[in-house]
């Protein structure tokens, strides 16, 4: 029984530690915009429509080249 209680307490502490960001109102973990594009690979996942952040970056690059 003591092993169960110890395990329950440890799991509870781990869950509370993971929720610290939520407790302080921080933004949840999100995916990156561009993914492999950050290392020079273009849209390996077959994305047809880039996210707004990536689209703005692509427009800025196109303007610099013109």
C-alpha cells in the first residue's frame, strides 16, 4: 500500500510540474512554423499552404531579391 501511495504522490507532483505553465497563464506549447524550413529544407511534409508567418517571410525574401 505504501508503494501505491508513493507512486500516486510522485505522479501527482509530475503532473503539477508539467502544468506550471498553465498555472501561470503562459502560452501552451505549439508547433513551429516552417519546421524543416529552418534548416534549409523546403516543405518536406507536402504542405500546400504555408502558415501566415512563413508566407510573410517568403514575401520578404521575394522583395529582397527583386
